[in-house]
């Protein structure tokens, strides 16, 4: 069993910054790609940023130049540094990871429970 736990969300004024963290724990052999998604009220969940096992990254156009995704493989942790936040960034942010289970050797897709980010104008 694998769990993803996010932290770092909150309320911030426009132009401010937040840093989200997501720690994976449990029956982990290796962590492949890790990503952050967001879901605003009434909208579909969408990709914000992804980082693969080789540290290649890709970002949604709306966050390029403002957000940075990074990972610490030794800690099974992925981060999202969010700068120059805008009210339209308000959403629940979810951590996502493809993880190989050390017991079953299967690669499964896992989600965290989400953390709320609210940007006031």
C-alpha cells in the first residue's frame, strides 16, 4: 500500500507565493513520474506540472515561468513552488505519482487527498 500526503496549501494574496509538498510512503520500490494537478470548482482536474524520473519537466501554459516542480528521490517527495500567484490559480491541488510497488512489482497510479490553494485579489 502506498500513500501520498500533500501539505503547504493555504490562503495567499495575489502576487504571493506558496510551496506545496507531497510525500509518498509505503511499499515503494521506485517512483517514476510525479505530478501536480489542480481542480477548480465546476471544472475538470487538469495537469499543472510533471517531473519524470530523469528530472525532465513539463508545465501547463498558464503556469510557465511562475511555478517550478522539483523532486527529492531520497525522500520520495515532490514539490511545487508557486510564485506570482493569481486568483485564477485558486483550486484544490492534487499530487499524483506512478510508483512501482516493491512487493507486487506492479506500477500503479496514486493520488493524494488534495490541498486547497486560495488566492485572494
